[in-house]
C-alpha cells in the first residue's frame, strides 16, 4: 500500500510538471492563443486596407472624376481657362520669418 501511494504521488507530480513546464504546456498554449489573436487583428487591418485600395482602383478605372481629383491634389494641375489662387494666412507667413 505504501508503494502504491508513493507511485501515485510520483505520477501526479510528473503529470503536473508536464502540464506546467513540458511541451504543449498551459503557458505555451496561452502564448499561442495570444499570437493567433494578434495575427487575426493584423489580418483584419490588412483586409480593410485591401478593400479600400480595391475601391480606389475601381473608381480610377470607371470614372474620370477620380483621376481629375488626383491630378488636382497631387500634381497641382488646373483645367484650361481656370485661374489658380494661393491664399497665404498671416500665421504661416510669420512662421517663415
């Protein structure tokens, strides 16, 4: 009976050590779950970015308004017979002095 009790205690200790410190331990599983959640968040952000880029591509393919807007904003282009006015606020002018 004494040997059986010692054997069972050793078995319990061995199983607990494996559970807490061995391969596939609780700490490792917890860390893997955190990595999975972080990867899911990153994937969601990338999917949203891809959807926005896809919408922009479709807009550029279908209409001239998007192309015109980009030309005006990014390249500073104006249409024929338009006059371009640049307004300088005094605060910006004073900051340059």
